[in-house]
C-alpha cells in the first residue's frame, strides 16, 4: 500500500468541516454514500497489522467487521498508540474519512476508542460476517433482525452482554450443533439456535402464554439454551474434551450475565433460570414443566433437530408421497 497521496478523496472532503455521519453497517452501498466524507462507526476491530509505506512511513492496517461486511482501515503512525492499547478483537468506536484506494473503499482513521459493554447497543450487529460460515449467513441476518426488535430494553441489553462475551461471540458463529446428530457443520449451532425463534413464540402462545415479555424471554431462552456446546462440541472437536454435559456448561457460561440481569430485572432472570435449569435436567428425570416456556423450548429443540435428520413421513416411508391419490384411483378402477 502506498502513501495517502494515492487515495482518491472527493475535493469537498476537508477534515473537520462537518461532523462525522453515523454509519450503521459496513455494506459497500452504505459506505459509498459517504465517500470523501467523515463517518463515525461502531465496529469489531478484528485485525491489526503494522506495515510501512514505500516512503518508509509507519502505519497500521486494520480490518473492521460487522454483521454486514468488512472494510479495511488505515491508521498513520501519529495515531498508532491508541490502537496498540487495544486487544484484538475489540469493539471500538471509529471516526475517519471514507476513501477509495483503487477499486476498494477503506477508512482513513482519525480516532479510535475501545468501548465498554454499556456503550454498545444491538451487539449482534457487530458479529463479524467474515468469520461466519456461508451456511450460517442467513441465521446471522435473522439474529440481527430479532435483536433489533427485542423488547423490553433490559432483555436486549442482557443479550448485548452475552454477545460481547469473548468466550461466546466468535466461537458461536462457527460452532457445530452436534458431532453427528443434527446441524453437524460449522455454523450449525447458530442455525439451530436462530431459525426456530418464530416457532418458539407460536408454541408458547399455544401453551397459554399471553404476556409479550414472557414470550420474548422464551425466545431468548431458546436462543441461548445450547451455548454449552461451544465447550462440548466446538467447530471441529470438543474444546473441553468428552464427557461433559452441554446443558450444564450453558449455565456456567451464562451465569455472569444472568447475575447482571438479576440485579436489574429479577423476575425476568427468574424465568430464564427456571427454563434453562429445566432444560439442563436429564430428559428421563425432568418431570413436569411448570412453565409453558420450558415446554416450548424443548419442543422447538426437538423439531429443529428432526428437520435435519430427515424424519418426515416422505423420508421414513418409501413411496408415501402421492400414495393416497394413487390408492383411491386404484380402488375406483377395481370397483369399475
């Protein structure tokens, strides 16, 4: 990469002449609208590499990610100290100018600052699409849409904290849902966790639940109920080895976040505790579920697994498809 003199910037771009415009996603079209102008972004800083230009000037090349895409960024030596203090990956606030280097858009960074959890909203938007297997791209988009409409606000903030946890966020994108049973491919856990969310809401309503907050809690319980598989299944092999129950590991991973929720919405935390604790019991000893939410989570989990295992009648019983019509026609011919 050469010096910034080779960057193509609109003539009207003069740093400081107008405030940075917030950009909510890194899609090419979103950035093109701001070419030459100052922007402000909240992104995942996923890579930082030191380089020097052809003229010997030091700079850092960054990769900025979110759920919509990835854009490279450039930080010159006088601003490197702020980047070097960050641990990668990190959630950061970036201000800079959108420029074009050849055919590629990039950000020339003016300021970068690490963010605390309470400063981030809808953290699912910051999960890097680049690290998500193609098979799970649709699930990632669905997760962002679900999170954007999730209410009440305290539940959305709880989910923010979960998704900002480095032990959860990136591993979740690539984890399998099982070793061989169902969704047994990288990204399968995300697909299994997100795809049935509408089914979960319908199931708990059919079970008699009418409170919107309770319905949302049921969906979040389902979304997170298998997180323990990050430790017991993983992307290629179990990170903690064999013999651990993923249901228990889910409770371990979520405990610090549930503790946060207990201090702000104890009733909501009680629902999640009850549902996840019920799901963590062995199936043959669980007994009766006091909450319809627990039944909805278990039912959706089984149906999602069944959809991957080809358990439809057409797969299990050869020749079933169309057999009723064929049978009727045959009987009529016999009578005639």
